[in-house]
C-alpha cells in the first residue's frame, strides 16, 4: 500500500474509530488534527499509536502546530495545566 498517513480533523476522534482504523490499516499513521470547526484549521495534532492508544477513553488533542502555542481554558477562561 502506498498510503502513509491519514489526517482526521473537525471533530473529536472517537477511540473506537481510531481502533477500527488501526485494525484495517495497521501500516498507516493516523494523525488527529484539532482546531476551530468553522474553518477546519488545525491548531494541534496528535499522532496515534495503536499500541499506546488502544485503551484510551479519549484521544488527546496533542501538541500545537509548529510556531504556535496552545492554551486549554476552563469555562471561566482560566488556563489549565497539561493533562
């Protein structure tokens, strides 16, 4: 197969979808892009690993794209710690 990577973005990636992808295409990297839905611009990314991510309840949003910073805020707009 010549397919190397698949980028998924726009909505949270369901763990069962990631697991199904890994079972069907184990040699293909799945990258979860995360950003504002209005434009499907990714602000963060997470490269999935079928072994590491097998039992996750949620797929992380990952790291900021190069040249960007990522802040996660609570409902009161207070910056939250990693994790």
